[in-house]
């Protein structure tokens, strides 16, 4: 069993914490300390990372899927090293072989009739591109999104997500961004009924809300409503794409064909930032009409393209998807077994390796994150609901790794379920 997180830090770690507190993320350093999770990531390899103090942790956060194929995957490292021998960022104004070939691969692997790719550095920017494209294509301004969704923190993506943070920065746009509850089809139809909505922006399984799985017909019905009222369907697959659900794309689980799909995080192979908005030919007509309509200096930087191409090969392979489904069944059984002994684990939400776990206390997710941290697992609580954690194993993990994780999980839950906490519900979102 790994040592409990020490409360006295090594000189090196103390130095990092002080610098970060002074120059980088003062509030966050403080909050993480208060949660009892003062992690400073040092070494990282495969599905493990090490606190700067040397303590090893199993990574069940993976930064939302950035490290789907593991930290520093040897093939991804070799691909990037090879790219470094003859490429650099490239010039975004001109055609590029690696960028064009990656766009072709995305078009071939994407659902339905998605065709053009606009590359960006981050998922937030890719959502901005998606929203801009939908507005241009429909001539409408309004966007409908889920009230507990996270699409990023740039202007448009921020306005499309939960209201609290956008409002905090005076960048909410309530007239143009209409929010409806998840899994509520009647509310969705009411929002679309005036036929003045450009697009519905939908996280396939809302991550920051703790991965509530959509009702069986919800996503296909939303798509049908979009068709009925002339709105486009944007699938934010930043967390659910690239094999995590056991299908290459989350929307494939419900046979939904979006008009725009947003991909990020894992596309980077954990090594070089790259994200993408993939547009149908119709939606991407601005790429012909207005050749410089959207440009991004670092979007689709050439160094990242061969890595992203490798990621797509790995994540779309039958071998990987079979592994995801095998491990998903193993974890389902193991977690249900733990639940039979610990009612504190009150809900298991699962679609493949998209897993949200709810605990029987309003701050249970935070308590469990801390207990897991002390037992050698890093899994983050859900930002919009502190009773949950996101539990995200890698796509290439094996059964032994997961068996060890379940063993640690049960030890951790015994600690968390006995914690007495009468403090108010903790929210990491400033609600204003
Ligand atoms: C579903 C979803 N969409 C978009 C984003 C934004 O991506 P980025 O942080 O790369 O801007 C995130 C990031 O966590 C996300 O989880």
C-alpha cells in the first residue's frame, strides 16, 4: 500500500508550491491544500504519475482523457521525436501535408457526413469555431446548451457552458445562450420551437456534471428536434470521443450523426496540444466563401499532426475498442461488488470507460478524491456536483491494473464513508 500523502513536503515540492502560490494559481494552491490534495506532478509514465515527493499514484483522471493512451506512450514519443527532426509549427496560411492528411483521416473516421476540419490548440477554441460556423451556416445567433455543461472558458464556449463562471467575468450572454436541463426533451423542444436557434451544443455525456448517462432516446430525439426546427447539432466529444465509450465516438453509442463534432484533449497523445472542429460540407461552406474567416497561428501545428494521426490509429483499432469493453465489464462488476458492501457508493454511472461515481454525502466526491489520493489513486471530483467523482481509467489498461485499483478503492471508501462533515456543500464554481 502506498504511503499516505505526507503533510511535510520535500524542499523541491515546497519550492514549487510557493512559486505557484506567488505567481501562478494562488487560490487553487490554497484550495487543493484544504482538500488535502497538494499534488505536484513529477515523474509520469504509462498510467502512473508520481507526486514530486516520490509517491506513486494510479492516474484515473488522465486530465479528462488527455492521457487516454497513457503518459509518454513510447510510440507517441517516437513519432514526436521523428517530427522534430524535420518539422516545426509550420505556417498556418498555407497547405501542409501532415495537416491535410490528418484532416482526411478525421473525415474518414468521423460519423455521418462530417467533412472539413478546422484545427485549434484547445477544445474551447474548437467550440468557438463550432458556434461561429453554426451561426454562419444558419444565419441565426442563438445557441441552446445544457445548464450543467462545460465547453471551455473562452468567450463563446464559456457563454455556452454553466452560467456561473461566464457571469463572474461579465461574459455571459443570456439572450443568445439558452440553457436547458439535461435529459429534458420537453425543455429542449420549447427552446427550439421558434426556429431561431443556430445550434444545440451537447456534451455527449456531461463530464463536469459527473457523467450522467443520457436516457436511451434522448440524444437521437434532440437530433430529430434539431432537424425539425432547422437547428444544427454540435457534439462536444472532447471527453467522450476517441474510444472511451467502447465506440470511437460517444455519439456512435446512440447512432447520432452530428453536423459539427468537437474533439480535443486525447487527440494530443498527451504530448502536443491539438484540437479540432469537424464540420459537414454545408456547415463548412465559409471555408470556401471566406478563406481567412478563421485563422489560428498554432491551430494544427505541424509537430502535433503525426502524433494525432497515431492517436486516431490507436483509438480506432478493434484491439483498443475490445480492451475498453473488456475493462469496462470488469470494472462494472468490481464496482457493483464494492457497492453491495458499501451503500456510501450510491450510484454508478457508466458508458464504457466513461464512469461517474456518486457518494451518499453532498461533499462525498471531494472526500473520496482525498481518500483515494491517500490510497494511491488520483481521480478528480466533479466540478458541478461535489457528491461525485469522475473515474477514468486509460484505454489501454489491463485487468491487473484495475484489480489493484479496485482493492485500493475499497480501502479508500472505508475511510471516506466514516468521515463526519457538517460543513456546507463545497463548490469549486464561484456562483454569483
Ligand atoms: C467536454 C469539454 N469540452 C471542452 C473543453 C475545453 O477544452 P480545453 O481545456 O482544451 O479548452 C473541456 C475541457 O475540460 C471539456 O471537458
